[in-house]
């Protein structure tokens, strides 16, 4: 499958990688992999089965049994549509906690690589370019300042209605949480967050979604030209 082109989009929390990756996939007519969804699927099942967030062995075993189906923009698990369920905040929070376990990451690796199908794939996450698809045609490391990411994340939480359930929620709190996650992601033992050596770094702090998408598509066109020259 190494001939099937892959574009990886790695980056920290709230950098916009999911939105950008989806837009690039649409433009290229490639499949899209939200690697975070796989960890949310494990988290959802763990909540349903009452598995502790600290039980690395059971969580790793559970991850090895996950067999989701992706189609039409929806995700089903055991015949049940879980597209919306895995976006719950409790699921997201648990997914972040269990993603640090090497056993869980190893168990999900084959599911991620199995998504590499013609005509191509755009994959977003934290280790897509460094671990999952080290031979990707194009690797992007998308980042933004903590302040810019906090503003985006805060707006998302407000839109989801968390201001009602969390009246003390503030943008400053969100920024501190993001900075804490950045630190933990960069220093975790399993697949720490870092740019691949051959990744193109894009800072989206002052850029619109359209501007970032245009940059990525331009870089992909250049990578295609380079690949064509290599074949000739």
C-alpha cells in the first residue's frame, strides 16, 4: 500500500488539524482518518463496560477488539451509530487519558493503517507522520499559539452549551488546560507529540481555514511533482 499517497496532519490540541484535514481530503477526493475517533471509540466502550481509566491492560485488550465501520460521514460500532456519542465531553476527556498507554496505541495501529486505500488518505492526529505513516507523501505539522487555540476551544465549548453547566468556565482556564496538555503530550513515553523531521510546519495563529488549506494543497502539488520526477 506504500504507493497509495497519504497526507498526515499532526499538531497539538485545538490547532485546527481536524477541520483542515477534512477540507484537504474533500479537495483531493481522498478518504479521511480522524485518528482521535479511534481513541474515543475505546473510551466509549470503556465507559460502557466500567473499565477504569488507569487499567492499561484491560484498555489495551479492549482496543484490540474495536471493529468500527466508517461510511457516509458516520461511524458505527457493533451495528450502532456512535458518531455523536463519541463526541461527548466525558468520552473526549477519557480518550485523552487512555491515549498515553503504549498498548492502546499499538492495538489501534493496524486500524489506522488499514484506512490507507486508493485513491489516497488524509490522516490527522498526533503521531500520524512520525509513527503511523512514516512514508507519507506529505507531512504537515499544524500549530498555533496557545492564546489562539484557547480562543478557538473556548468558542467551541460555548457553542456546545458548556457555559450553562460550567458557569466559571473562562478562556484563561482553557488556555492553561491547553498548555498543560501540550506539556504532557510532548513528554509522554508513548509516541510523544513532535513534528516529523520532514514535516512542513504551518502556524495557523493568524491564518484563516481557507489560507491554511490553500498552503497544504500547494505543498501537496509540489510533492506530486517531486514524486513524478523521482519515478522518471
